[in-house]
C-alpha cells in the first residue's frame, strides 16, 4: 500500500511538471493538442491523488501501524470518525489534502473552460501545475505521508485530544478548500496578464470558483470559532490568535475581490486593483497554510513545528515578486476603460468597501506579525493582544456594516438626490427607531460601539427587506404574479444579486451576536464544593454533585477517564431551571512516561474540556470545570507501590477505584461560567451567510436560461428593427 | 521492487492517458471557431444578465429614467456587437431579428 501511495505521489509530481511544460509549449507554438494534453495531465493528477488519498484513508481505517503518519495521529482504539479525519492533523496529511483539493479544483475549472479562453487557459494550467508540483515536491522529498517503519510499533499515539471535536475535523478541509480555491482566479489572472487579455473574461470564468473558495473559507472560519467556543474551555470564539488571523486575512481580501470584480465587469475599471487583490489573497492563503504548522508564531493551534519554513517562504516570495513584476510590466494593458461618473455611486461604495476590508486585513497582518517585526527591529519579541486588535478593527467593522447597507440600494454610475431619498428613507427611519428602542428599553447605551452596531444591523436588515419588497413589487407590476410567486421567481432569476443580499443580512446578524456577546458578557471564575451556590448574572448556580467515569466515554472522543460535575441552574425569577454537566476528559500519557508512575500516567496525558452550554436565542449559559485532582495523588502513589506489577485487567480495577475515590471524596472544583447574550446569532448569522452564498452559487437551469436569453435576443432584434 | 513496479505501471497509465490528445489530428479551424463561439455565447449571456439587472434596478427606482435609458442603450449596443460577432461566425445558429431587419 505504501509503495503504491508513494508511486502515486512521485508520478503525480512528474505529471504536474509535464502539465506545465505541455501547456507552455502548446501556448508558444499554437499547437492545441499539447494544451489539451496538459489538461488531461491535470485530470490524471487528480486521479493519482484521489488514489493516494484513498489508500491513506484505508491505512487509517485498518490502523496500519507500519505507516508513520498513522502512528502519529491514530491508534487502534481511536473512534472511527477520528480515524477517517485524523490524516489532516499531521503535516504530511495536510500537504496531501492541499494538493488533492488543488488537483480537483484545477480539473474542474479546466473542464469548464475547455472550449473557452484559448489564450489564457494554457498559462493558467501552467500556474496551477507549478503550484501542484511545489506541494508534491514537498510531499515526495520532505514530508511523505507514506513513510514506513521497519518495525511497526504495537500501538499508535492516537489523535491529539484537543482535535477530537466534529467541528475541528471538518474545519481543516473547509479552510483548505478556501485557500486552494483562490488559486484558480489567481492562475487565470496570471494567464490574463501574460496574454494581455485583461478584460472581464477571466473574471467571468473564475468568479464561481472565487465564490466557492470564499464560502468554504468562511465556513471553515466559523467552524474554527465554534470549536474554540465549545472545546477550548476559555469561553470565547475568537482570540486574535495568529492562526485564526491567518485564515481571516485571505477571506477579507477575497471579500474585497468579489465586490471589486463587479466594477470591472460592469465598468471596465479597477483592473490593476483586481489583479493585485487576487495575488494578495492567494499569497495570504499560502501564508495561512504555512502559519498553521510553521511554529514561527506561538499559537494555541501550534500542533507541531515544521521543517518546511525555508521552501514555503521561498515559494511565497517567488509568487509575490513574480506577480508584482507581471503586473508592473502589464500596466499599459490594465488601463481603465471608463472613469468614475460620481462619488455617490455603487462603484464608489465598492471602492470604499474595498479600502475598509484591506485596512482591516492590514491591521490584522500587522498585529499578527508584530512579534516578528518587533524582534527584527528591537531584538525583543513582543506581541499585541485582543484589546489592540479591537481598538482598530471595531470602528472599521462599523463602517463595513454601514457600507453593507448602503451598497445594495445605491445606483451604478450615479445616484440622484431623488434616488437616494427613495432608497434610504425607510431604512434610515427603521435604524432610528431601532436606536430609540434600544435606548429606551435596553442597557445597550453602556457600550457605544455596540449601540452603533445594533443600529446599523437594523439599517442593513431594513435595506435587505426593502430590496425584496421592491423587487417583488417590480415583478408583480411586470408579470402580474401573486406576491409569493413573484418573490420566488425574483430570487430564482437573480440568484447572484439576492444571494449577495442574504449574505449581507447574515453578516449583519453575525455582527449583532459579536457586539452583544463581547460587550455584555458576564463571566465568573469560582471555586465550589458540592452543595455550594454562587450567582452569575441573573442566575443562581448550585454544585449538586461530582461525576467520575472510567471507560465510559459519553463524548465519543475515546477518553478513558472523565471527571465532571452536575450543576443546578435557575434564574433569579425562578421561571427558568436547567441542569448542566461540564466535564474534563483525561487521556493517558505514553507508557512508562510521567513522574507519577504506572497509574499516575492515566491522569498526566492531555486533558480536554467538555463544555456544557444551555443554548438560547437570547443568551447562552456556558460552563466549564477544572477538577482538582490533588486529592488523588496519595491513592495513586499507594497504587503504584502496591499494584504496579498486576496484570492489565487487575490494574483497570485499581484505576476504577481511584476514579471512584474522586466521586466519593470530592475536593472543590474551579468553574468558569459565562452568560453571553445573543451569542447564538453569530452561528445563525454564519448559517445565513452560507445559505446566501449557496443561493448565489446555485446554477441556473440551462433550459430556462436559454429561453430567457432567446427572448432577449428577439427583443433586441425587434427594437433594432424599429430603430 | 513493489515501488518500482507501481511506478512503472502508473507512469505507463498516465502516459497513455495524457497522450490521447496528441494522437488526434491538430485542432481543425472549425473546432477553433466553435471555441470562439462558446466564448462569445458566454459574453452574450453575461451581457443579457447586465441588461436584466439594469432593468430591475430601474423598475425598483434605483436609477432615474434618463440614466437608465443611457445605460440600457449602451448595454444593448454591446449586446448587438456580440450578436454580430456571433453572426459572423455562423449566421444560421444565431437568433436573428425578425423581418430581416439586419
């Protein structure tokens, strides 16, 4: 199996290099057959990598411990779900996943463009082949996932317990799909620059891929935030951690790109900006991939240090410098086709939105790399924390949400005062009513940024509602349809437009959750003994009893030992009562390791939090527990002394007794409790964004499209005949 | 040994597959024209979409009538240009205006 897998990767590398050569030769000589052959090579590459990936998955599922990668990140007793997904917790597996996704995306786009863009496609193929060859070279020569042991160990290390969370295991493929997806518009942009075909063709051909990439990346970021909230035990969803930031940066520039390409498509403007944006996005995507494992910045996500720093940085530098030179050389071909008619126009709002998004990205970049920058300048590494990021990002986010409301209703080219009045009267009135209601009925004024954000959210939702209302009205006037039919047909026939509006509404809801939960969270760290009570916000919490489980894994993570607590919670009014069971899972340290001996090692490996959350639309009640195991030191020492030589089954009985000791003779435990208002709206908003993106991506039925376009052709003709 | 064998078999399979286009005749002029037509069809669809968008914007009151007329005229002119280029490729397959106006 390992031999076939390794051969797949090596032949894949040769195939990628062949694709590059054949595509360039075909483009230079005009021999189309070679270009077609390069496309076939990219299909073959996808086939080879799917085979390699499949073989590795079989190795994981069958716990083939002859493979180093399986030993690193799996074991015979790892739950099946985590065996399937364990591959991408390793560096070798991550690289394979990256290049596999790249080959699939490349094959898809080359299939879609096989009869169009004859000049651009060969160069785009060469770029995609080069990227694939780079990653495959790393996989073949530096970090092969098919490296074997001469003598396989008896057992694997198992998957890092922190990663044993469903969101975390889907998160990497989503993020990577996002990173990889942006390589498609990047490759076509390079092709467009090389061939001087800098119109909107390359944008039209790859916009769907850019949107897919943006959707995957956004979804991946949301899953990461959800994992942070429900697994890491600190109570938040975003810590401005370098790895989190690394995924957000390309998403921000990708968002800017998706907006600014509309200006190029409609007006032939912003050509230099658009190619620069997609180059930046792709470089940031490469940087994001690199940062996860490089270890150059300390991160809660630093699951392993990499040896790939130099080649990765060299590749990123080559992409950056090469693209920059190409853009500069092609500046004459990137001249704008028209000028800005008015500062009060959709084009201007998009430019402003782009500037804000890029500014947020720059702030995050600066804050993320500040430790390296400060060390280079002063010789001392210092870093900036969440308050620094919040100080700059919060006002920019407010402007961004405001623009998300203005953009959809303002006209292309120029907006007249009459247009503006008609467009903004109702949304501004609703925003003002929201502000008054917030001031009168809630304590929102305690946080001015949050108050502004809530008002702006009202504005954006009003704008989106008004757009739907007026669109339905226009459709009813044209076709005489009933409101529900008009709504469905309006959205179905303008999916890109209304999908975008739904995304704007989702972003507004997401920011509603962010603003409310960050400004009005009530957090308390408290130490309690069974029977003791404390107050958090409007709630009374009583520590009813401890829990202790041995070989009774209810969270599905494969943890042998779990300590936790049962807590009764009621609000001060007494009309809401519920019970929470936070716990902490303990995984054994490797055999023979740890100063606490045979039995102590079961408590000295990794431990993870199982958060208990009472989810709610108005507020979440979140709880984590940190059991105090010091009382078990005595019994563990005694067990080491008396029972270390016993066979495995007998040792299990002793361990069960130690675990039970915690339940019978419980010391106090430390609890972290959060009451987070409206935090659920972050996940709801994320879901709405996803829905909007899917709506925009959903393909139009071919038959309907043809019918409509033929109607337009006929109509154009009729009008011509009258002219 | 197993690795070398796998390498040989896979390399041979890939070589056979990627050489399929090379064993065909060089692309004929009509095939190149078909590619050009597909490109123009895509541009035509995009232009029609723009015309529809502009009309919806106008009916929703986002643009003044004068601005809409100017935009619409420009977009239709561009659409006609694309239709003419399609006509030039293969006149009988392109939707033609009635009454022989063209």
